[in-house]
């Protein structure tokens, strides 16, 4: 296959950064008639990429780079099942495709590194979460952000139902009449109490399996909050047996059914939004405190120098803003950048990539939540002398 659809970020393609690095972003549509224009817009963006490549590279090198895009443009099933956004990163070795559950600004860039700011915004931990839909017969796991969520494909080998986990359960056997009778001659029925108790035990076993599986395979590796959708009695039981420190106290206490859960996007975010706003408030407060100690700045030149020194612990950047500047690698000074040049990229994206690579935290915020007007705000690891 010339391209592969992926869901993980950061992806290993970022470790290569083998130029030319092509980055394409496009809003898409789930339904007709809006999605009829998506392929046309995509082809226009590919043409822009080709024009940029021709500024520096010969045709024999350009055509293999564009082949995955041309194949994707004719993949009608792909466009018929689009979500709300599309992101593609590619170089001469690989082409990866993200189907996004939130719109992104239209953008096509060829540079010496990948443009990843929109992906950081989609995948950043500040507003990401896991969602667990649960009843006593099955569970479904979802991952989302403020714009919605999608079910995680757990793979064919993972049991997802109580029957797959526990096998045949004793309480499902029919209750039979005992050979004894009451004084009036009515038969005495045994098994009602036993059935109820056994049913409770089997539900607990199933919930323990779900809790352990989600904790070990998703919550611990990601550190994301886990929100539960289940009936009130299942909330009580699951919270009682759970060992997952990421399980939120708040959740939706309604019956889980896989067909209905995707309709709960707004209700889910109402529960999660206070936590998201608190996280961003705390981070902005940290920035203000650090700035008072000369450990933070919104000056783009100072941020660039600190990024080159691996001296940024937290970087806040403004969503959907492009700053046409580049860092001169010899002088460390900022210079005007031509975004059509295949060696230039948006400064904010360059900063995000450098901080990302040095294991700093990058958080992309909407304009109205940014604490500065320059497009960026950085908290240093240590007091810079430069």
C-alpha cells in the first residue's frame, strides 16, 4: 500500500525528518452533499505541493513523492467515509494518513521537517480522554477530545463480551422445581437467591477483567482520564472494584449501548470541560508565576533561543496561527520565511517540533485562552543567560 491510515501520535515517521517532508491538512465532511467537494479541494492542495516541490526538485524525484496522493485522490471509499479532518505526512520512504474527528485549517507545506502543530492540538493531553461504555454483557472503549470521540479498535484477539471472558455462566441455567412440596401441595423452587448471587459474582469478574485490561493497555501508557458510561448500579460496582487511578468520579449514569453512545458527544464534553479548563488555568498560572521570576517569556526570539538550548519545559502556542519566520541555524536570529519555499515552515510549528523532541510539553490553545498576543508563551527549565 502506498499510504497507511494511522491513529498514533507521535509517529515514528517524525524520527526520520528526511526532506522533503510533505504535510497536508484539510477539513473534510462526513455526509453528502458537503463531502462532494472534498476530493476537489484535496487535488488543489496536491497541486500546491507539486508547485512547491518544483522550486527545488526534478520531476523524476517529484512523481514518486506525489504517487500516494494521486492514489488517495481516486480512493472513493476513503472519501465516502471521511470524518471531520484529514492530515497527511509523507517523505520518499513513507506516507501516513490521519482521519481526524475535528476540522483543521487547510494547509499544504513542503519543508525540511514535518508541520505537526495541528496534530499536537488534536492529540495533546490537555483535552484528550478515554471513554468506557460498560454493561454486564459487553464493553466498548473510545478515545476523544473536546471535538468528539471514536471507538478504539481493540483487535480480534481481545474478548469484549462477558461470554467471551467468562464462558457459559451457571446462573443462565433454568430454575427447576424441587421434588418437595409445601403443605398445600405447591412445588418448592430453589435457585432464585443462588441465581442472583451468582449473577453478581460473574458481573464482578467481568468488570475486574475490563478494569485490568483498560488500565494496563490504555490508562497507564497514556495517562489520560477515563470516564465511565453505565447504569448507576454498574457505576457503584465498577468504582468499588477498580484499581485505575485515572478513573474519573464523574461520568454518565445511563445505560450503555454501542449504537447510542456516539450520540452523547455533547453530554460527555459537558462532564469533561471543567477538568480541561482547570488544567489550562493551572498552566497559564504557572506561566505568570514563572514570568515574574524571569523564567518565562512571550518574546519569539527568546523562545527560539531557548528551544535551541533544549530549555523549554512548557510551550503554549496559538491554534490556527501561522508566523512566517524561520530560525537562522548559524546566528539563531529570526528571519522572514517564504512558506512556499520547500525549506521553510511556520515558526510556531518549528518551535513546537523542537520542544516536542526535547521532551517538553506543547499545548495548543485557542486564541481566546492564550495568555499572550505573540502566538507563543514559554516556561523555561532553567534561567537562561543568553
